[in-house]
C-alpha cells in the first residue's frame, strides 16, 4: 500500500524552503535599502560640509565650470599654427617625465620583489620578520608621493630626483603587496628541491620562484608604470620637474600661454593613451599568450 504521508511531507518541506528563501530575500533587500540610505546620508553630509568649508560655493561657481576649458581651447584654436612648435618645445619635458616614471618603476619593482619574497610564508629568509616587512610595505603605500616629494624638495631642491625617489618609495610598497599575493600561488616544490641540494636563498628564489611568477610580476609592473607617469606629471606641480612643472607655469601665466597649456595637455593625453594601449597589449600577451599558443 502506498505511503499516503509522503506527498504532504514533501509539499510541506517545499513550502518551508520557499518561505525561507522569500524571508532571506526580504532581509537582503532591507539590508540593501538601509546601506543605501546610510550611503546617501553620508554623501549628502560630506557634500554639505565640503561646500560650507570651500572658499566659494559649489552651486554659485557651477556655471563657471567650463570657462577655463573654453578659454584654453579658444586660444589654442586661434594659435593652431603654433601647435607643432609647442609640441616640439615641450617634448624634452615629456621625455623627462617618462624617464622619471621608468626609473621609479624599475627601482620600485626590484625593491617590491625582494620585500614580497621576504614577506611570503614558505619563501621568507627570516620567517619571524614577516610582519615587519609587511608593515613596512603598508607604510610605503600609506604615504602619498606628493608628501614625500615635498619633503625631498625641501632637502634636495627642485628637480626630477625628488620625484623619482618619491614615486619609487611608494611603488615599492604597492608592487610588494601585489607581488606577495602572486607569490602565495607559486608552488614551493622547486624551492624545496633546490634547498635539498644546498642552494642558497637567493638561488632558490631566482631559480625556483621567479620563473613561476615573472609573467604576473611584469604585468603588474607595466600597470604601475602607467600610474607612475601620471604621478610624475602631477608632482611637477610642486616643483619636481618634468612636464607637470611646465604645465603649471603655462597655466600660471594665464591668457597668452593657454596655447602652450593645450599643447602640454595634448602631449600628456597621447602619451598616457599610448602607454595604456601598449601596456594592455603586453599584459595580455604575458598572461594569455602561452594559453593561446597551446590552443593553437
């Protein structure tokens, strides 16, 4: 004889699951609505506070937001014939900016690689010092480049060297953190094998770890190079050399030099877009090229 209680029990269990799901969905919606309300309140409060502390007023000055770009474009249009001359004039400053970013990225990548291996469990030369190396990288990332540059400019004077040191210091902390996350996924079997035959720590890292993580390391370094170009241009505003310094001077002179400011903006835009596209292509080749070759 068939069990008459099976169907009602199954239906009751299904109804209970449905009710639990509906209740859980309702709670998620409530939590989401509460978080959204808190976010909106914080944004509104922060905006009101910032507007009150601002020298002017946001709404009072909103209608002037396009005045400066219009003045720059208008003067650049009137002196369009001088654009090639201006581009050539500021090309050396752009090259200086790229050099600052390149050297800072190389120094930062080397320092980040060393700190990342010293702070990764299973690879660290001194395991008890892992927290020290990690806190050191936290401090390097926490201090903005512009603060370091201002201190170094006071000590060393204006120029590209303070900018390079400031960007490299920050890059060590940033890349060290990223590299250490890559190291966590590396296999330690080659490291153990090299240790068994008496290899030094440096040999274990160079031969057992670096070949595994090099593609991802290079990918992160290229991405950081793009960021460092922007940082180098910004540091020029505080006297750290490069094209940012020339842009500050052109903007400070105001009307009569806006065509030069427009040329500098164009150089920066072209450079950042070019570096971004080249870096994206290289990163894609490094991370997916071997997989495509295998599939082919």
